[in-house]
């Protein structure tokens, strides 16, 4: 029986992807505990901290399938300790000698933190691949729609013309920067954890640094400068990068929701026969997948703030916030992976209504390019005076619902300096898209074939 949407047979596909869900499964977590113990034993054996041959015995039994999940679960409840029952069960599979060297010199948080980092490492690999693929799609779409002119909007109102390709290029650049953040953050949060009881490595003495270095190398993790039991800034950074990725995806989805409004109708998320928008209104074509994505963004954003809360730690160990990481980190990774998957499908199948974009360009009857006319007039009478003149005729055109061209040609200040052809030219939306295409080119040059 599932009580969480992630594990729900009814709603699960709205919240997760199978690949990311597997990373944070119980089986995966248990295996990463075992992997951590194996790596520790190998490091210690190579430095003669434990007898020769012990690590081989530990590695041979370090398979999650050899353990009874119910026994471990019940043991955690009975002992109130998150790891001791696992150590005991592991010992039962080994010879008395080998069993006695499991967890040698470590503390519970070392193994559990390292396991979470290993999960994050796997999750990041998945996210990076998904985001790389999504970035390539965005770049392709930016190129495809580089000449498709549409109204640009600020404060929810028509501003100046832009191209759809330019809009998508902005999304692509933002996604590309997130990839950079993930790559640069690795050395700060993909850290092995090994410090012993209070983080001082007192259990191993001077050889502790060498053991820690080998331990991290064996796991493919970075070695920290100092024990990070109560230094949770790495997880906070990772969580906020994931939240930023989620927020960008939510922004793109929300933009499509707005552009799909009946009154605008410029973009649709895609529709297939049989897709239902409403249980009572048969005509509805709702952007429901986009709405799911925006909803997931809210979940990720709220959960990710726990990473900042967890930075406030007490003394050398504080479990009050440590436990939140076992919950919120899986959730934000799972939700964000689902978002990337959904947005990739949405943008691969989105419907672009170029005719409605053209219709909307002329909706305000020339007002969308009032700036163009103002700047041209400003060459003759100064920018501020030109602003006042164009402001007055714009308000008149708006109130009378007339073409700005007609009002402009009645204004003596304008006609004194500009011909009718010049005024007409400067009120043509397609002539005022600025550097939309060069901006797209710059984004393409920056992110095409990017590798880290």
C-alpha cells in the first residue's frame, strides 16, 4: 500500500521517473551503505589498519539481496538507531574476524552521509543527461523559430515584438548555466564522509587522513578538507541548484500555460485524441501537463529550503535536521527528473500557431512599436520631447481604438519631420525585432556541443 504520491500506482507517473526513483529506493540505499563499508575496509587494509584478506570477505557479502528488509526495518524501530541493526546483520554473514572489522573507526553518520552522497552522484548523472538532452532540444527549437515574430510582453502587456526563437534561446541559456552549476558544484558536495565519532578521526590517529583519502578515492568521491558532520552547505548548494533547475522548468511550463490562454492562443502544449481537459466541458484543451510541472516546482522549492535550515547545526553532531535530508533530497531529485522528462515531451510536441502570433502583433494597432516611432522622432526633437508626443498620440489611439498610424499622421510635430512612408515603416512590427537573431546565435555558440 502506497501513501506517498511518488510510490502511488495511481499518481506515481505524474511525480517521478522510474530511473530516478530507483536511485533512491531502499535497495539502492542499502547497497550504498554496503559499498561504503567495502571501500572503508579496502582503504584500511591497504594501509595495514586491518588484517590482510578482511576486505575481500566483506566485499563478497556486500550485496543488498542477502539482507532481509523487514528485519532491518523492525530493527531500526526497536533500537531507534538508523544503522546498528544493519551492522549486526552484516556481521552474521561474515566470519567472526571479518565481522569485527566492519565499520572500523567510522561513525554512523560517516556511512549514512556517504551513502546519500553516492545517491546524489547517481541522481546528478541522470539529471545531467536529461538536461543535456533538453538543452539540445531548446537550441534546435530556437533555431527553428528564429524568424517567427510574436508580441513580447512585460507586466502582462504587449511591449515590443520578439521572436519565438529568442524566447526559447533565453530558456536554453538558463538551462545551460544550470549544467555549469552542477559541474562546478561537484567538488563541494560530492564529498566522502569519514571523521569518526566527533569528526576528529581519533579512532585512527595520524593514519586517519590516509584512510580517508583512500576511502574517498575508492568511492569516486572528493576528499573534504575537514569533517562535514555539521557542515551541510554542500547539500544546501546541491538542493538549491536542483531547485533552480526546477524553477526554470516551472517558468517554461507557466509561459506555455499563459500563451495557451484562449485570448492569446499562440502556443499549445500538444494534444492527442482522447486527452481530456475537463470532466464536464467537452471543448476544453487544457495545458494540464504544464500544470503538473508547475505544481512540482512548488514542491521542489519548498523542500529545497530544508537544505538551508539544515545548515544551522549544534555542536559536533545534530540529528534534528540530518534526518530531513533523507526525505527532501530524494524528493527534489525525483520531482525534478519528472519535470525534465515532461517538459522535453511537451516541447517536442508543442503546437505553434504562427497565424495567431501575427494576429496578436496587430492587436493594438501599431502601439507595440511606439518606441520605434519615438526614437526616430527623437532624432529631430530630442528623446524626451518625442516621448511626450508619442505618449499623447498613443493614449489617444488606445482610447479611441484607432490605428496609431492614423493618429500619428494627424500630428503636426511628427509630419513636420517625417513622411507618411517613414511613419508607416516605423510602425511595422516585423521591422522592429532588434537583435533577436544575433542573440540566438550567441546562445547557440555558447551551448552547442558543450561538454564538462
